[in-house]
C-alpha cells in the first residue's frame, strides 16, 4: 500500500500543474501563518481588548433598549 502511494506521488511530481498548485497552496499557507503571527502583536491585542469592551457596551445598550421597547 505504501509503495502504491509512493508511486502515485512520484507520478504526480512529474506533472507541472500539480507542482504549481502545490506551490500555491504552500505560499497561501505560509502567508496565512505570517498574518496570524502578526495579529498577536501586543498593540493589536490592546486594540482588540478595546473593541471587545466597546462591543460589550453596545450589546448591553441594545438589550436595555429592546427591554424598554418590549415593556412599553
């Protein structure tokens, strides 16, 4: 079974389209990893904390407004 898989892989590596697509997938995966690593920067984390607090206040306000509308 492993020999068949290895044979299939060697056949695929001869195909230019396969190599191109594999390279594109590798580049996309690396770019995604780098963007995720950059998003964990301390300034970005502080900004995310501010946005989380703001969204909590907004949702609280919407809940209070909805309750006032429903109780009237």
